[in-house]
C-alpha cells in the first residue's frame, strides 16, 4: 500500500504566482530535493524529482486569495517548507447586515403566541 501525503494552505497570492513560486522553489533545492516541471496548466503544476518522484501542486480561487494543495509520496517536508514561505491569507470581512434587526420584526410563529 502506498500512502501519498497531501498538504493545504491558503495564501493571498494569486494562483499563477503560487505555481511559479513552487516551480522556482523546487528547481533551486539541493540534490535529491530538486524537482522540475513536467506538466502544467492554469490550476496545477506537476514536478518530477529524484528517482521519478512526483510533486504536484494545485490551486483554487477562494474569496480574497488562493487555496494551495501539494501532494507527494516522499517530498512532504519540502512541500510543507514551501507552503510556509507563502504570504499569509486574511479572509475578507464578513458582510454587515443591511437592515436593522429591530426594523425587520417578524411575527412570532410559535403556536399559542399572542398576535402582535
């Protein structure tokens, strides 16, 4: 049985910048931890490392940033190190209520409740 690790992080970078950063990060690793692009698309990059090891990154747009997923059989520590280099993610503020709750009174629908 083979176990592939998957790590995720959110960042304020856009997806293209994340994939470029992953490609550069792994191309500049020493010896057995280096990996180079094999396939890529707008939302993923597949890198090939020592001994044919796959390192895959995928990105998805989330409000205010990007969710990054990295997966590999043996490069989990290097993926975690890369993810820690990404700028932090700050979710956008929650939408404020437009109407005042007191102005939007809803009649009580509880059985036996007095009519307003």
